[in-house]
C-alpha cells in the first residue's frame, strides 16, 4: 500500500505534455490543447518552450524569491515591517532558506527534457533553424534551473564541508507518465556541474545572437548562454574557463574592454524603468495577462522594496552596511531613495531598481545584465593571478558608474575584496549576494544586525522538503536537518 501511495504522489507531480502548453500558442484555447496538436511540429515544441520561460517568472523563482532572498539572507536588505515574510531568512533561522524543491520547478525542467528529447526527430515538421533554436534555448533553461538547485541545495565543487557533495536529483530525459516515472537519489555536485556545462556547450552553437538591451534578450541568445556558462564556470572554480567564456560573451554582445556598451552614469538609474533594460542580456518579459489582479501588490518585488504605489507592502530596505559601501559620486547609490514607512520612525530607503514601471507593480525580470560579465571576468582573472586584467575590468565598469580607477597596485586579497564589493553594489536586488559569499567559502555576513553565519554552519544549505524525504527513500537530507 505504501508503494501505491508513492506512485500516486509521484504521478501527481509529473508534467504531462497536454497540460504544459503555453498560452502563447494561440491556434487553440489552452484548455483544449492535446499532445497531438501541441507537438505536431517544431512550433508545438516552441510553445512548450514558452511555457518553460513562464516557469522562470514564478514568484517562487525569479518573480520574487531568487531576487530578494539572497540579499535578505546576507547583508544587503533588512526588514522594516513584519508581514511574516522573510523573517526567518533575515535571521538565518533553522529551515528558513530558499525552497525550490517543488513540483512546479521540476515540471519546468521536465518541459525542457521533453523538448530536448524529441525536437531532433527528422520526421518532425519544421525548419532546422527553428529546431536548433528551440533545442538550444531548452538546454540553456535546463542549465539555469539546475544551477539554481546547485546553489541552494549543495556546495560548489571544491567547497564541500566534511566531504558533503550531494546536490539535487538530475533528470535529463522526459517523464511522461507512470511507465517511465522513477525515484532517484541526489547526484554529486561535480556530476551536476558537468551536466550544466555540457548543456550550455551544446546550446551555444544552436542559438542566434541578440543585441544588448534589444527585444532579442527576451529569449536566451548565444551570448546569454555564454554568459551563463561563464557564471557556472566561476561557481565551479574553473577560473581560467570563466575568464575565457566571459570574454567570448563580451565579444558576442559587442562589449568593449573599456566598458563601451555599458550605460553611462546619466542613464543608469532610468534604465531600470525601461523595458527591456538597456543593459539586459537576458530578461524575462512579464505582461499584465501573466498576473492575476492581486499578484502585483501581494508578490511583486516592487511591492516589497518600494512604496511608489499606495498599496505597496514595502517591507524591505537597504542595510546601513550596504549604504556605507558606496563611494562618493557612485551613480548606483541613486538606486536607493530616502523615504518614510508608516509605522517605522527610522530613516528608510526604497529601491529605484524595481518601480513597476509598466504599471500596477508590473515590470520585467532582468536576470542577467552586461555588467556581470566584467565582474565575472575580473574575479576569474584575479583568481588566476592576472591582477592587471582584473583591475582593468573593474575600472571599465567603474568608469561607467561615475567612479575613477582603483589603485594601480591593488592586488591579491585586497583586489578580491574590492571585486566582491563591486559585485555587491552593482548586483544588489538581482539575486547574488548570499551565493557570492557561499561559493567563495566565506561566512555569510550580516552587517551587525545578526551574528554572521559561519561557512561550516548547516544552515548554509537548504533542507529538502519533509514530504519528499518521506516519499522517496533514496533521498537523504542535507547535514544538520536530520
């Protein structure tokens, strides 16, 4: 009987093709689509690809959690109103982490598996160019989704604590029903990183190029896949490869070593109220039809970090520790606007990055911006001993943010710390801070608000859901949660 319940529970979590088709396929009403209609040709698989893109904008993914939580869990954001949200994450309390181990998340991965498995069928109608693009995008999205799991549930390769190297469950073939459903154990971090790298290396030659900040960044392009691979190489400790791939992505996007291609100080702040962001290299578009009537006020990042709409929750503000990091003349400081919050007598700041500029809390999700490439290459170069190259990359970025160059002799650990500061300032409220500290084997600093979280503390990794542990006897939880 126990096994029967397990099969039924597993089956309820499976992605069946007929329920995964995108509402962007407008030939039939969504509720009337069948597997045969949706997947009769390459365009049908493209509709499923659009559904996978839709999975990225979920509030439990980039729509909120992956943007906000990494800053709350470290030293960039603090809570100014207790609505019950992120209270545990701010304190790094037991089991208060980022939860991505849900059926919806794995369903999106399964969507990409369905596409990758079948799109190359020579009998499938559709142009080879379309098939290549759909497959390349699916491979890249799968890598992005698995990298989120790698960050949340496991240590990076070479950064293991007490040898613990397990990460997530890896599936690269589609699950279409009970006949091919199974329970699996977690794979090692090196296995997962090898798969993500392989996916992106296969994706890159299949994808078209797109210009920075153009409508082409609403889908993953060749340059975006290269940028993601550079990021994954950096996380995985492959610094020479990270530097080389960041350079390749910069060439693809036409970004100059001197910072040409990045915004000037005059239009940096306004860029965050532009769709797409002029520095975006991959941005998920959100339209009014994608939200219910209360999604914006209840769940949007804009509602949580700004008070530009009267009904905003405005529960998060910048920490003083973050504000103290900005140098005089740094235009990025202007992304924090002093304001007030009802019930809070203290000085608070709202974000100018998330203003719901499309109306009623609505805005796109800039998942990767061009500036990250300079930061990725700078860090990778520093770690391989190329201090001059690292300084050049940081200076190129700083020149576009209203700042002068760093000291000509800055090197070693001091240079690394400066790069980390630049990442913290440039990428705040874009989902990086906690993971930047974690992947470097550093304690999670809290800016004096709470005790720092040592790197060897079990709370650095997220726990697996209890229901999944009870369902799947092959799963073991992360250390400290048993």
